[in-house]
C-alpha cells in the first residue's frame, strides 16, 4: 500500500468524521411564518449559503425546512438564526451575533484544506488539516427595510457610507482605527450612540 494512498484515506476519513458530527440533533426550536414556535430538536449543516435545517419533533418525526418556509430557528436557545430574504442569493439563514437596534448577522462555514506531499506536510511528513472558519456579515437596522451585506474588499468605503449618520464612527473607520475584524465593536458603538440619540430626541419632544 503506497504512502500517498494512506494519506488520501486518512484525509477522507477526517472529512467523513466532520460530516457525521454535523448530523447530530440538538434541542431547539423553529419559528414558522405564522409566528408559531415548534419545540423539538434541530440540526443544520455548514454551508456558505445555508438554506435548510432539519427539525425533529418529540415523537421522533423528522422534517426538512427551507429558509423561505420559516422565519428562523434556535439551537439550545443560544445560537439563534433568522431568514434573510431580500438579498439576491436569498432566502438563507444567518446567525444573530448582536440583537439590537442595529443587528449584526453572520453566515459561517468551515473551509478544510487537506495538503498531500512532502512540500505541504508537517515535520513528520503527516498530512496537514488547515481548517479555516470563514464568515460573511450582514447588517439590519430597525429603521431600514433592507439587509445590508458588508463588503469586505471595500470595507472602509462601504461602512463610512452606511454609518453616515454617526460622524465619529465614520471618522474612526476612515482612519482605519476600526477595521473589518472590528465589526462587532463597530456595531456595539453604533447601538450605544443610537440609543442615546433616540433618548435625547424623546426628551426634547
């Protein structure tokens, strides 16, 4: 048996184990378009554009739901997902990272790279599993009707335009004090400012 065949075998085995782990059901619920909530067990599979989720009722009956058929779902009441419907690639599911006046949503998936050969092997000539978690981020504002997909390539231009109502945040983004990796900080700063601004307007009125 050749060394290359062995390396390929273990690479495929590793992929199978990863896929099998994704088939596990976890307690959770789904939210129907009517607003009703069904409790049971949920499982989902990593995908760049996640469009379906599996739901198992307490009786053990399984059913697959597509993103256009439900409002969202939750895993263990901790990981919460909503359906994004108004983008070209939608409808698809996105996880709620920040749930506030400005919501930060994300779709994430694993990118596993498996290298063969001595040029890409470790010190013991073992296969390298360079698993990378990638994410795409989206913004949904309470006062806006559309979801905004964050442009990572032109992040500075994209975000300075989006946050045109908050000049201090705009400046920090333009000066690269806050970058793409700081998106959670950016959204939290905006929500703090937005809440204070809204409170001030109410008091004046």
